[in-house]
C-alpha cells in the first residue's frame, strides 16, 4: 500500500510556474503506479510547456507500452518525450531552446525503479535521507571530480547550469536506479526549488516529524518559501505503508 501526495508552488520570485508533478497510485499500462517530477526551462511559456508536455507524453507512452520491464517502459516513454520536445523546439521559434528535467519512478514488488535526467532529485527517507539520483549539472560534476567541495557548490554562480535535459538534443542519456523498499520508507521527488532553499537535514526533519505525506509536502514548500522561495517548488511524496 502507498500513501502519496504531490503539489507545486510558484515560489516568491517567479511569475510563471514551470514545475509539473504527477502521481498515479493505480496501475497504468504495465506499471503498478507512476510518479513524475519535471522542471521546465525556456522563454515565456516554453518551460511550462516542456514540463507539462513531457509528463503527458510519458503517461501516454506508459499506457501503450507492451514491455513488462519497468526500466524498459520508463526508457521508452522518456525517449519518445525527448524526441517530441526536441522536434517542437527545433521547428517553432517561440519554443526554441526549451527543455525540462525529469525524474520518473515506479514501485513493483518492494523495488523502486527510477529514471532521471537533469538536476531534479529523488531521495529515499527512512531514519536517514539518501539522495538516490545524481544531479546532471555543471557544479555537481565539478564536485564529483573533486574540483569543488560541497560548501563551494552550494553558493556557486553556475549552480543553475544543467548538463542533461529532455529536449536539449535528439537523443537523451537517462540514468536508472533500483532501490529495495521497506514498510515505512518515504520517497521524495522534488525540483531544485526545494533543494536550493532547504538542506537535506531539514528536509529529513520535516518529513519525519510525524505528520502525513500531505502535511509534509505542504511544510516543505512553506519552508522553501520561508527561506526565500527563489524558484518554483515541485514535490511528490510516496510513503510505503506495508
């Protein structure tokens, strides 16, 4: 059984919400469930189009995919979405340069299957908080190479530059992860509008303070806005109840 909640907030600085979240607890095609977070980028309306369209395209492709493997289903759906976003950006000047991050996940037989492109994140929260995905960003790559440490990365001026995005190229490289789950585990999927405003220890405290997932999601967004709300905030929480 799963308890889920998803929401977005425009934040305190932006005039447009380019984050899209999606939560389906019930079977969709050959998946038992599906959860997605996408953070769009581009000019006026292009970013919100990219994130919303990508989520719809993934949902559509999952429904019709005949494969049984969760990873193969997610790969096919994201690949199709990438081609469609890239083609629209290339053919219509108003959408030139648009793209979006994407974290998609599904749970089957107590295993979490994750696909990721960009710097939106998926965390596993039990007694601790663990970032499952790896950020596809310039600063994150510099940290992995040892050029920057975590403190330098946090305030780096190029923190918003991502190295992979849906729609940025005709082909997309997707990272995949598999994680075993236990009862009581909570999965958090979120855009950088949360993680740039609220550090991991505070996220853990808020999620684990005894409230349900709906209250936890709302409290995360409140904290992000309290700390400045510099970007849109997208959150999906999934609790494994048994």
